[in-house]
C-alpha cells in the first residue's frame, strides 16, 4: 500500500520570533540614544561672538536662574554652602574649574555674588557659559 505525501508548500511567515526581534530592537535603540542628563532649571544662555572650550577633566557646573537661585549638581544651594562645597573640592582637585551657566535675564548681582563665593573658596578658574552668536541675514 502506498502512502500519499503532501507536497504542497505553505506560504506562512513564522511570527514566533517577531516579539524577540522587536524587544532586541527596542533595547538597541534605548542603549544607542543620547539622553539629556542635565539637571536643574531650564535657562536661556546669552550669546557671544567667539567660544572656546577647555579640555580639562574636573569641571563643575553652577546654574543661576533668572530669580537668583543657585543650583549645583541639580540641587538648590545657598551662597554659603557653595563656598563650603568648593572649599572642600578645591583641596581634592586643585585644578578644577567652575562653569557658571546663567540665564540671559539673570541680573549681574547674582552672577557677581557667585563669583565672590567661589573666590572665598579659593576657586579662581571660572568660565561663563554662553551660546555662539548667530549670524543675522542682511535683508
């Protein structure tokens, strides 16, 4: 007795591994994307004609918002605690510098007070953050 074999080809796409592929793709996209890790308030920086970037390793960012509040490492700090923190850090990292990132509408007295607090902490390497001046279209 002869047994008949089925010789028909099925047109089916295997979907059992689709969820695995989608999950791996999601993980890849999450790992390869760049996250904005800056903490603190959003500020609009002033503009400058030329910008230079130092290549040193120990830099700290101090944010001064438009109300005169100071933020260091994402946390609100007072001027006294700012002096204390940088007095301790300058002993550990003598070549550190501080980037002061102030809002474009911040009054100068708040920036000046931050600079004086850093001077009291013997931290004399200070940078002021700004954006490159955009060229205007002469029309």
